[in-house]
C-alpha cells in the first residue's frame, strides 16, 4: 500500500512538472485524465485516455497522451502495457530533446519500480540523473529513488 502511494506521488510530481515544460496546448480530455491519474483514479483516467481519437492529435498532444497513458498503466499495475506505450512514445520523441529523454527514462523507471524490476529501475534512474540539468529534475530522481528503496524494502538510513 505504501509503495503504491509513493509511486503515485512520484508520478503526480513528474507529470505536474513536465506537463507544462513540453509546451503542449491545453487539451481538456488530457487535462481531465491527468487530474484523474493525480487522484489515483487510474481506471477512470484510462477510460478517458482510451476515448480520445489519437489520429486527430498533433505530435505534442500525442506525446503527452502516450506519456500519461504509460503512467496510468504503470500505476494500475499493468507494467508490460505501460512499457509498450513508452516504446511508442520513444518512437516519436526527438532523441536530441533532453526533456523528452528525461521524460522517457524517468517514466520507464517508474514503470520498472511499479513492476518490481528494481535493477532496471536503478539503471534508468542513474541515466536520468546524469542527464539532469536542473535541480527540479534532480529532485524528482530522488523521489523515484525513495520509491525504489521502498519497493525493495530497504531500511531508512
């Protein structure tokens, strides 16, 4: 239970910080889905996301749809589906866009933590931390490290 709450807090923090960073227009169904994910109403968020016709989304909105859906799937305990969604996100993300790469590595780390792939999560967090260029992103990495420690059952030091 505590691990789930820590993961949900990490996801909400990441989404709230990176939603506006990528400069997507406010698209109300995505905003609504984001609020549902933040409130841990994952099944409802997935219903909203799955109801969006992604063929009509431009690249920035599709990027956000994929990222948000990946989070919702991870929080819902559907790690493999979340990783597939993040692979789709990686296919359209600009490899030279540092923020997109931070988003992908961080998202995959959260998915790995939720799916109890702790060694993979640690490697992704190391990669994410090396790419951080500001304290806000670095602090998020440490939130995820706390979730990783909680998932492993590590004792506080």
